[in-house]
């Protein structure tokens, strides 16, 4: 049985690209889906999946809470929140910094995850269970000289996921990040041929949806899952930083008896 069977999933940015692919896969495996997006094309995805569409601007906290409430009212609950809505970077940071676009990046890519997480956690904490998946990027795991502001928001998402996960684990809540490589979505736009010319793979959104379901099946938390064209999907191996924080000049304190 799929881990999605009978579940209710809210998917932000579900009108196209990764969000739409996740909605279709989740619905095909037994989930009921709510599509939250500013793009009215989300209505089409909702019809295809037997779900429900709500116009939602993730940069507005009230909209995030309204989307969660809509899922509860429409389908009598919420089990999964996929915080996927995002935008790409425009211009070049060094030569062409645009403060207004920087604010847009932060408000959608980071604030949208923060607000969506807050709204979902309120429900999940009360019911003692729930799953949060946030779409970050490979740009959140490494340097990205071509789009540093975008990368900064995606690094922040991973930091948020890893930091929140331990504090809600005892409440039965898992919190993880998806970190796709280049995906054939509207964010890439006309850049896809240039990326292909570099010999870099551009994957289809359905691959991200496959990994999203796998993350649910594995049941871990506080993890970042790269979505790349090779190898079996697995969580990214972060360094064990606490071990290098210990003062070598101080004796270790023994605990217990």
C-alpha cells in the first residue's frame, strides 16, 4: 500500500511544474489534494486529480493559514504539506542587483515556507502527526555563482528544515527538504537549451514527485534529498559539526552512572 493512500495533501505552487507533478502522483496513489497557487491553471490540475484549488499567495501568512483551513474543511483533515511554491532569480547579483526582486525572492522562496510550515504545524501538533516537505534545490547544498540570491533562499530553507525537525519529532511530525537539480519547469524558461549545451541534465518534474513519495515511505526527518539524474535517491550526508565544536583543551564531562 502506498504511504499516500487515504491521505490529504496540500501542495503550494501546484499549478505547474514540480507542484503539479507531485499533485498528480499523490492523487494517482490514493491521496486527496488541495492545489494552492496564484496561477488559475491550478484549477485544471485540481480537476485532473479530483482535488480542490484555492487561490493562494504564499508570501502572505493569512493565505497560508487559509489554504490549510481549506484542506481541513474540504477533506476533513490534513496529513501532508508540500511547500513547493518558488520563483527564480532575475539579473546578475554583482552587476544588476534589483532590491525589489530580492524581496520577492525572499517573500516567496523563504517566507512562503515559513508561513506554510507555521500553518501546518498548528494542525499537526494538535493531531500528533503530519508530514512537511519543502522544495529547496541543489543550489541550497552548494555554491551557485549564477544565481546567488536564489541559492541564499534555498540554503535558508534547508537550515529551517534541519533546525525545526528535532523540535517537532516527538509530536509525530516529519520535516524534510527536496533538493532538485535543473528541472524542466517555467522557472528555467529559455535557459533550458543553454543548460543542455553545457552537458547538464534537465530532469522532468515527475522525477521529483517520485522522490517525494520515497521520502514519505522512508519516514525520516530533518533530511535534504537531492534529486539528480544518477544513482538511487538518498539523503544528503551533512558533516557532523558538533564534533568539531568541542574544546580540545577541556576534559569531557561524563554523564550517567
